[in-house]
């Protein structure tokens, strides 16, 4: 049985999330586990998929970066899959761990993907440092502070703090900070 796994980090990546699900369906996945969560946070749907797979099943993912955080993590996940008698298939790089060559290719590409990610983060840090030095980088604008007036108005009107946070799209803690400041 082919079991799919799709992940996106944020709701803003909806098109990519839908594309993953479409590609998994086109690959013949009978069941798909999908979630919107950061790669560094808990991933309950991935755990459910890993618990669900059985001997001779194949876990299918569209891209390696949607599956694993690092080379070590990719290898650990693949080991968990193979320990169940199942295999891993990654669509965009046409890798299937059912063969020795597929496992070797998977290991090498996992290392390359981690290397690429680290380079990207390094370049990003360098770019931010250069922008700060040039006075062009200010960081993200504080959302809640801009809405402090609205927070006070709603609180004065008797609206509950949780409801204020929901209406304005900010956290409850931000509501309390706006009211305290």
C-alpha cells in the first residue's frame, strides 16, 4: 500500500500544500497524512504515518525537505520505516529505498540537502547583518503595538481579552501587554 505524507510550515504555503497532496494522489497513495507544522516542532501526522505503515507498504513524500530536518533525522526516519519492513519513496528525486542503490542515493541526497539548507541559512544571516550595517534592516514591525488603540477600545467596550485577540489576530499575551502599557 502507498501511504503519503505532506507537510507545510505555514498556512501561507497553501498552494504548495495542495500541490503535495495532488502529487501524492497522482502517485497512487491510498491514504495521505497531511499537516501544517514547522519542521522543528512536533509532527503528529508524521508519527501517525510511521505508526500506520506495515510490512511491504511504501511511505511516499514529494520532497526530502518536507520529510526530514537533517541528514541524521532522515536516516533515523528511514531506519524506522525499514525496521517495519516498509520502504520510502521521494518523488521529486525519484529515490526508492527498496534497493541498495536507492538507499545509497537517499543517504547522499539527504547529506546534500542538509548542506544546502545550512548554506542558505548562512547566506541569510550574512544578508541580514549587511542590511543592519547599512541601516536597511529594521526587523518585522510589531503587530500588536500598532493595534494597542483598538485593544483598549474593545476592552473598554467590555469585550473579553480572548475575543479581542481573536478579532485582531494577535496573541492573548499581546492583549495583556497593550492594556498594561
